[in-house]
C-alpha cells in the first residue's frame, strides 16, 4: 500500500517533468536549478499535526563564486525559480510558512559551470 507521502513523492517527481518546469527549456542551467530546488523542497517536507504538508520557505542556492553576482542580478530567473516552487506547492496542497525566498551564496566547492 502506498502512503500519502509516497503518493506525494510520486506526484512531485512527475512535476519535475511537468508544469512547474515548463517555465524553463529542457536541459538548460535554469531548468537544472529549478529541478534542484524542487528536490530540496521535497526533501524537507513535513506533515503538521493537522495533517497538512508544509515546505521550507527559505532556499539557499550555492553556486560557483564566478556566477554569484550574475545570478543575484537576474531577478527574472529568481522569480521564475520561485514560481516553479510555488507551482509545485500549489499543485500538491503544500503550504509555506511565508513566501518562498531564494538566496544565492558563493561556494568554492561548486565546479565552474555546475
């Protein structure tokens, strides 16, 4: 028997190739960023005492230091990534404590172009 979280996981996986990521062209860096954020959302879901499912609202995007400013300056990209998270949440009755926010951090361990 498949429990509720297993069903949710299956739906989230299908959304990775569904409506939330249609905001991005396949196999682009933006698409891959959205996939990783959706994976992070999924990994941190928790069920509240009333049975509702909540996701974190703060997301850290660790990128190669050479790309930090470029991403921080690209508000359109950050808005689209936030929209992908909101779409996944909306489609799956997931709530956030507050509006999702994405903060970009430099990370020297992230390879150039990754």
